[in-house]
């Protein structure tokens, strides 16, 4: 697979690390070990403003510049998060991040649901990116992100899924369809996020947010051949008047037939060329037992 690996930071201990310094040390060691892998890239991933201190954010800002990597951060996800920050610190999270110098083209603001017009302008001014996670926002009743306003302001909006705990499917086809439909309903405009724009959110915009748009995200000479073939000729997708519209509003991951990563076929006629579904299923079961012992 191609992956962008996040070097997480939190202030509280887990089984992985004891404090923010330990999290970052382990993340940086992991990056040093694997940075030679062609299909891997890295980003700093402080969890959220309510779990990361000013001191840690300042260090992350320095590290991001030094390593030339993006900063992936959950922000303004819920109304409670924003209101609590304003009550406890006297400022909303994005204002705090701005004061710490974190707003820049490196920042990927994940969720970004509860934004006022000034904050949307702030994101646009600093060329920040937003990772829109519609399914997660719906499952957790977080709200609907102002995608139309963000796009109108010139903010690069990409699509994400969040984690399995708040998004059971982790299906980018589902996110693409929901992003298009929710944006229309929220803006009361049927022309918001048309099919071609939804496809862009799911492809090029994500590559741009991760600073990989010179390498992937669109089909161009000189870029890596990361390609997905979708069968639009099935009875459920017939007739096909407009392929991109069918892709966004009708097709799903079950319609994918082939996948290439950097020109190498990793899925052919729905069958993995490396490993097997049986071994993947066994791995998933093993991790499920480690995370939550089966009684």
C-alpha cells in the first residue's frame, strides 16, 4: 500500500508512550527507520487542541519546518470542543493555533465542522487544508462541515474517514457520495460539489493536503501510476450516461476490479496479488483479540 504515517502526540500516557516527548521520540525513530520506503511518507499528528499543550505544539511547529512534513490535527470537530476551549482558555482552538504559529500550508485540519466566517477566512489566508469526514461527523452527531463556504473561500478540502471507531466502513466511495449530498443539503444548493468536484476532493485534493500532489492524485505524465479501475458496465450501473456521475452517486468499492500502486498491479479482477484475504482476516482477528479480548 501507499501510506502517509502520522507521528502522533498526546499529553497523557497510553500503552504506546508515556508523554508527548516519548510519543514524538518514537514517531521520529519510526520515520528514520522507514523513510527510505518509496511508498511511505510521514506527517506529524498531534491529536487535537484539547489533548496537546502549547509547548508540544510549539515543538511540532519547529519539527514540521525542519522535516518538511504536514501537520495532521483534529480541530473544531464538535460544538462542545469549541465552547469548552473558549470558556477555559478565552479563545477558540483555531485562534490559539494561530497564536502558536501553527496555521500554514502544512496544516491539515481534520473535521473542521464548527467554523465561523472569520475562521474560514483564516484557513484560506494561511492556505491550510481541511480533511472532511462526513460519515464520522454523522455517526458522532458532530454536525455538518461548511464545505460550500470552505470551497468558495478557496480552502483545499480533501476527504477522510476518521478511524474505525467512528466510521465502520472506511469506504472512500461512501465518503465521496456523502460529501456531495451533504454539501448540497447544507447549502440548499443542488449545484454545490458536483460529481467532478467530489471526485477531485477524493483524489487530487488529498494528495495536495499531504504535499504529494507532484507525485500522485491525478493522471499525468511524470507522476506515479496510482490507478483504480471501476466496472461501470454492471446491470446496477446501467445505463451509464456520465461516468463520473455514476462513479460518485452509484458505484461502490464492490465495483472496483483492478488497483495499481506506482504501476504495480496489487488487485487484479478483484483478487489481491500480494498476500491473501484469508491471512488479512486472520490478522484482523488477532488484533481484535489484543484490543478487546473475546470472552
